[in-house]
């Protein structure tokens, strides 16, 4: 019996309120390619890697604070086939020249557009924030993935901050109160959405099969480097990968489903893991965080991913699931080489387990050329427990990115910290050990010397920050 869902002739997507047949939607066609092929040319390709936001569109996704939420994503990255059964709104569907949407109106009257190339993407990102349930003020991070080269951001931000609440009869606002669109098993040439985790694992055991969720990494590989996997297996909507639980703070486990996006985890955790809260705003942009999943960021094995250093500092474990069942591996032992791991063919990351209670003092330091929406030159995550009576370090965990072929733990620096006073003099040996950790390289982002200097400053910087917070 075949493990693949049957082809569904006439599979469709609802675009701007009308059903559209997903013809010619097999990889490598992206959602942007397909939308433009049907005449919706407002969304554009600027960078093809999710940095400029010119391709942004809205999709109806299962919500955190409402049954359905309008979510802005990069259409240039996701496979067109993944739109099957979904609901999409482009800039053309928000309003017309005779009846502008409130976001379009504010952008127009406040001078937020000049050449107009980026404007539809900005409008879609702003509209997602406009419809965010419970919005009290406009979150500027909603625009962090949109680039404008000519207008400047002042009039765009003015337009965003001028937005009020959606009107009572706004149909897109009303849509958030009902169930999200369902996803059904579906396949086209080169792409499959399985109906269950077991189906997905059977498909992934095939040579050349690759799991895909938000496609924020694979989409870049396909667009810029011509990557063409034999079979893409969509795992983003599998219920088995989308759970989130936080146990007893005194003796428990926080479990995060690998199929959850960073935006979903950020909102569902509600600040209960402060170290991850420090990571989220610095992880790419809101557009990327709306698509990128925890499992995807870990599964790529990138030495400069932002999540691994933080999860290493949190002593995280990964639950892997495959044809032989589940197994649990420490994250510190998961990576085996550059973009390599202990996963075997047919295995997926199912859940991330974080032991509780959490360390009382945590920090995430990302060194990059830009403060936001950039790739790390160095990333340092620290989790410490300090003895309140002696002000000495009882336990230390430090995760690093950008200084070796894999994300690593700074074990020598950790050992040098334990038992010493949390003072400039006390931490000096550990700071020197941290500066000597890993095998930093010279590249276009930073020199090895600079990377080592940043490592050496990480603990003194954290000490200064903790002293500033003392009463």
C-alpha cells in the first residue's frame, strides 16, 4: 500500500476570497512565482532569500490568541504547493484604488511610498499587525523584515502608528473568529503533504527526501544555489510536532514541538523562558520567525543558527522520532560536523526538551553587523546560578555559535566559573578560557581575532549588566 497521499486533481487555494486551482505548482515553483503567474504582481522578488520583504503576503494560520490569525510570510521562500487548501491575501486583495484598506490609506496620505516596489510587502506586514488579536500598540518589529531603499522609514512608521482598530464590519477581522483552514494530504510531483507522522517518516526514509516546514533555509538554497531535492515532505502541519507544554518549575520539563514557528513559541511561552525571549527579537525578522520552526533551525545544523547556543545553555535535549521509534539525545551531542548530526535517514526532530527549574541569570549576546535581521558573527548564550549568600557561581552553562564548525558548549569556561566569586577578578580566568574556545575563522563577517575578542568580553559584559540591575 502506498504511503503517499493521492494526487487531488483540482486542488485549490483561496486567494483574495476566490478559489484558484493550483495548476503547475510543483517545485521549484514558489508561492511568489505562482501568484505572479496568475496576475497578482504586487508581491515582488527583491532578494530571493527573505531579507527584503517585497514578496510578503498574508496567510490564514491557526492562531494563538484567536482561532485564526493573518500571518505575514515571505512568498519567495515557500513552495507553491504548500498553499493547497489555504487562504491567502495579497496587497491587491486588501483594497482597491476606490476603496483603500486602512493600511494602504495611511501609507498614501503620510508619504510612505515613493518608487512603490517595496510598498505591497510593507502593506501586507502592516496588515498582519493591524489584525493581530489584542493589539494595543503597533509593534515595530512587524516591519523588521521589510526593506525600503528610497522613502525612509519615518513616514512608514508614522503610517503604522496612525492605525486604529479594524472596523466592526471588516471581513478580514471577522475571519479571525472562525476556525483556520484545514490541511489535507496532498501531493504533486516532488512535493508531498502527508496525513500523519508515520506517513512522513516512511517518505523521509526514501533516498533524496527532505523534510520542509517554513522553508526559510531550504527556500534560500533553492533560490540562490539551485538546490533541487528529489522529494519535499511537508511536516509543518503535523499535529505530533506542534505541542507545547511547560511543567512544574520546581522539577519538570518544558517541551516544544519541533514544528512550531518561533513566533508561535514566543507567544505561547509568554515569557516563561527568559533566555529564549532574549533570542526571539534578534532572530532574523518577524516575517522569517513566522515561518521558521524550532526543528528546522536545529535540523539544518548551521554553526551560526541563533537557537542552538541558547538551547545549549539551557541543557536542552532533542527527542528524535524515526521508523525505530523515539530516542532522546542531548543537544550537546547532536551535532557531529558542519551541517551534520546524529540523525539517521528517516528521522525527524519531534520535540525539544528543556529541564526545569531554569537558571536564574541568563543572557544572549549576538554580535552582528546589524542589530536586527542579520546573521551572527558570534553568538553567546549564558545561564548561571549564583549563590545569593556568597555571590559565587554554583552552576554555569555557555552555548556558542559562529566559532566552530558546529554550535558548541564552552566547557572549559564553564568549569573555570564554578565556585568563583561573580566579580571582575573572579571571572577573569573563565573569560580567558572563553576567548580560547573553538576554532574561529576569518571570513567576510568578522576576523578570527575579532571573534575571540568578543568571546573574551562576553562574561565581563554580563557581569556589568547584572550589576546594573542590582538595587
